[in-house]
C-alpha cells in the first residue's frame, strides 16, 4: 500500500538543485549518445554486424554507467537499468534482423524505435530516482 508521503513525493515537481543539475545533464547526454549510435550506426553499417554490436554495446554501457553513477539506489534506478537492457536487446535484434536473410525494413525501424523508447524511459526512471531522492 502506498503512503500519502510516497504519493506526494512522486506527484510533486522537484526542480533540479545545483547538485542535481549535472546528474540530469549527464544522463541526458548518455541517452542522446545511445540514440545517436542507433540512428547513425545500425542502418548505415548494414553488413557489418560486429561493428554495430560494438557501437551499441559501448553506448548502452555509457548510459548504464551514467545511471549507476548519478541515480541513487532505488526501485526507479532498477527500472532504469532494466530499460537500458531492453533498449540494448531491441538494438541488437535490429542489427540481427538487418543482417539476416530478407531483412524487413519495417521490422528494423520498429526495433530501433523500441530501443530509443526504452532509452528514453531509462532516462525518465533515472531522473525520477534523482528527483525523489531514491524514495
């Protein structure tokens, strides 16, 4: 059962403090770098899955590390980590689909969009952990 304090904390806007602002900025930077890695790497490098996987892994690792470094341990941080893992899974599936027999452009596009959506959700979750101080 949720307490009134939890609900109030979660449903209140928490303006960033001077200490929090760089944390938000670092997570946003890492999330954008992951999106850019997908948008400017997967399709242009079709036929080079090893390079694609390496770029995706590096970008996902950067996002994961940023979340771990900046967000306090909490359910929101755990959810953010799960979203990064799902984003990487979807990105890897896009590479595999693109480099498989009879790659379907629609499927690859959907997988990339899914990976990006999960990365955005990861940022949201991590930022919620920061805003609510892990509570």
